[in-house]
């Protein structure tokens, strides 16, 4: 009987087939690697936020791109389900905004919860395989420290005539002007799923305001990450 017999097969194979992987992976918000899914007016790059990619590659992280929760819940790349309130003030549909918003948030939470369940499965798989996992989120939905006040944001677009809705209005008033402290709806769903499984995930926030205003940032050397979830007792 060899010593290998007392060691789980996956650990034996991992030792014998040791290679160059650093066993570090970062879960990255989809739109940081693919700005084609950003809300209209919010893309600052032709494709990815290249300095973030460079930072992660230089630090030896594998990059795991998360699905875009807003694309899945809000009607595809153009977020068609969120367009019903645009330029609606004074029109009949504006009178039903309370009911419509409640239904919109309910559907959003349902989709985000399902997506969070899959992400937790991925985190579990990585961690069981001896891979360190961290996350990088960006508001509106994936903010680790900031979130979008949906009601306030939709009130801005409802009151803004279509002809006056510019890129600056969208970024400064609809998005940045309606942010508040707290986690985004998807991060909230992910945090709750991690807690149920007794898992923890350090998560950094990519500063959307800095990106929109042309300031470069180094995410991994920003203030200490927030810990999502918790370890088992």
C-alpha cells in the first residue's frame, strides 16, 4: 500500500500534475469586460476596461466574467423592460408607476436570486478545488458599497423629455445622482446565498463614478474589500 492510498485522488493528481496556475480567480462584473451591455450612455470604452484587465493579469488572477444581471432581468442589452417610464410624466402610464415599479423590482429580485445561486455553485467549486476567489463589482446592480435608488432614478427619466435626455443627463442625474450607500440588488442576492451556504467572498468595488469621469483606478489596492457571506460557525 502506497502513501497515495490515504490521500484523496484529486489531491494526488493535483500534486503530480502541478502546473503554472496561481490558484487565484476573480469574479468580475460583466460590463467591466464587455461594455456593450452597459446602460445606454454609460459605456466609456469600446470593449473592456483595459487597465482593470491589465491589473488582474499582472496580479496573476484568472478572470471569471459574471453574467450581466440587468441584461437578463431588464429585457436584454437595451434593457427594454425599463423603458416604460421614460418621458412618461403627464401620461397615463405614469399614474401606474407605483404598481409597475413594484412588479419590476419583484421580477428583478427573482432573476437575480436565480443567477446568484449559480454564482455560489461556481464559488463552491473553485474553493473546493483549492482556488482563492475574490470579486469585483460595479454599480448599479453589482455595487459592493453603492447601489442605485431605482425609484429615484426612474422618477428622473419620467420627468425628463425624450429630447432632453442626453448622455450627461443619464450618467450624472439618472445614475450617479441616484446612487446611495448599500449593496446593489444582485450583490444583495449573492450575499444572502453565500450566507446560506456558510461561504465568504472578499469583494472589491470598481468606482463607476471615477470611470465615467475619466479617472483611472487600481481596484486591488483600493480600501480593504468587503466580505460577502460568512464562514460556517
